[in-house]
């Protein structure tokens, strides 16, 4: 099994994906263990002094004015975890919780939190044992970080609350820890606070969304190319020299992908035949501009994610010169903004894909295709309601594009009077990515049928490979009306699992 070693300098997106989705094992580097021990010495020295230090010998948030005596500090750390583990609603996905735990461990191992090495090792032990704390949908305002979700994870470290075992069954955390020989931690000064104070949930979801969107944007280039073929459009608008004079890198990449898919097509270039057209519709002609803008938005989001992956997000933090200082680095605004940007781009990509699908089904705009791609229009409805489903998904994508980061609700007796709502931005982006996959799958389903209905014209080899692979995967082709939902589900799986891209790239080579 793949092993990810966590040091003091942060982690990579591929590390997050390996642990969250691939079940990779986690180990602490010697450097990290040494940094943990050194920072803990600083915290212990401050704890022994009479002067109050925030997070070490004081209360938290609006209660930070109270100095806590030594005999109550362990209780203080337990209490903050218990009281902050106040989430509600359905449990979030296992991969999200694993990413959350791993990214908190990343910050702990930076040597800036003052957490003891044994606590960090226990965090790694839970990940390696496949123990996943139950984290609820609601509870985070994205400032001070993802408090409630992280608290539920810290609660499991203490042997309290519920967790899901490697078998997928939810049990008391104490039972799961005992079954795997893991000793619950007894938190000391600052440790409870250090386990709760970060942007780890929203960051983990950002990293996974970027991985999914990278696949979807390439898939959308494929389906746009198929739709262009099916509509007998022209590929001249994809020429590199046209995109070079508007040098957005994402646009150029998208156009290049479409050209690669269309290479050798016998369906392109017929726009001057029976019903001459000067230009294709925007949804066809401007596909690279829209998909390209989304790609460039992803590039910015990836930059923010990489910076956050290299960060140590905690409050207070232990600095190399021995100071323990309060700060505002836990605020989720940088991550929240890009999560919202991605949701906006996803909505627009879904919207343009739906417009191409609608054009394929409309006999007045499809340039010779049968109404709704039906076998016997009137007796058969064809893909009429598949487009309804796609339209419903796109409408939901538009609602999900409303930014969460534009909202703020004051909390903690106005101490935390401006919050990021980054967790909410991440949660709705996950839904948007899920729905976008379905939208692209429906365009593929319609475009593949339309291409096959163009009798006497030969599609591009890459298009033919995609359609053949889909048929082998159980995505049925044209014919009389039948129960359509299973076909759409098969198309969804074909896109979601990367099989569409795999089929195309066997012909084209890797798309950009």
C-alpha cells in the first residue's frame, strides 16, 4: 500500500487524494517528530509561567479573558472538544473526513501548534486503521476554521463520540480504538484548541473538487466535439492561430482538445451543404472560450490550494523564536472564494452543454436530425425528457453558483464577527460537481446517438472509439423508446469513472 510521509513543509494535492480516496498509509517524518517535540517544549515552558497565554492558560474566543489555573487546563482542553463537537445533519462522506483529518495532521506536524508527538501519531494511527469519525453536514462557519467538523474528529481521538470502522459500520469510537489497539489521547495545554482551528475541511473538498473538475473539463471538450460533429459544424473556429490572438491558456487547451477529437472526421465542414450557415451557434462556436475560462479559474484555485497545503493554520501559533502569537490565519476567505468561483464556472459549463443538447433535439436547428432523435417521432418521444432532466440539473447548478462567501453571520458574542462560510461553499461545490457530471453524461448520450444517425458520414476515429466503448459499457444507442433512466445512469458512470476519456485518449493521446 502506498505510504505518505508527513513532514514540516506541508503536503501535496496528490498526497491528499492518496489518503482520502486511496486509503494510503500515513507516517510522520523524523523531522516532523523533532519539530513537534521542540514546539511542545515552548508550550510547556509558557504553561509553567504565571502570565496568561491565549490557548495555553486562558479560555477561548469570547471567553479568552479568563486565566485558567493549572489543575483545570486538561479539563479545559477536553471541554472545548466536547462542546465544539456540535454538528447536526447527515454524516459527510468518508473521503471528506479522511482529508480533513490528514490536513489537520499536516498542520500539527509543521511544528507551529505545540501538540505533542504522541497526539500526532495517534491521528496517523486512526487514519491507518481506517477509523473515520462521524462528521455532520452543518456546524462550520469557516472561521475559526472548520471548528465543529474538526471537533468531531478530535473527539474520536479522545475515545468519545461515534466513528465508522473500516467495515463501514458506525460504532462508539472507544470500541473502534480498542479493537485496533489505539490508546485514546489525554489532551494537555493548547492541544484541544490546536486540533480544531483550521481550514482543513474546506481545503480537502477543494483538492478533491479540482481533481474531479480536471476530468470533467476534458470530458466536456470531448462531448462538445461530438456535438459539433453531430450538428455538421465547422472545426475552423478551433484553429490555433485564432486562439493565439486571445492568449488565454485554458481556451487554447480546450480548442486543441476539440481539434484532437475531431481529427479525421467526415462530419465537419458540411455547414455549407443543404442549408448554408455562415457561423455555428455560440454554444458550439464558443465552447473553448467558456470551457477555457473555467480551466483558468481552476488554475487560480489550484494556486490557492497549493499555498494552503503549504500553510500551518492555527491560533495561536508557535514561532521559531519561541513566541506564541495569536493571529487570523484560520479565516477561510482565500479558500471560500475559489470554491465559489469554481461553482460559478461549473454552472456555466453545464449551461452551455445543455444548450448543445437542446439543439441536437430540435429539428428546426439540428440540420437534418429527427425530432428529439426519436426512432419514429410522434410514436416515440426519443430524448425529449432526458433534456428535461439535464435542464433541471443545470437550473440546480445555477442555484448552487450563488456564493456562500458573500454571506457572514456573526458568532461567539461578536468576537467572531466576520466569517467565511467556506465549508458551505465546499459542500455546495461537491453537489455542483456531481450534477455537472450528469449534465455532461446526457450531452454525451445525445451526441453519440446523433452522430450514429448521420448515415453515410464517418465520425472521427476518436469519436467512434468513444461511442464504441460506451456501447460495450451498456450505454445503448438509437432505437424505439425504452426505459431511459438505466441508459442515462450507464452514461453517467461512463463519464464519472473516466472511461469516456480513456477511450478517446487511446486515439488522441493525452488531452490537455
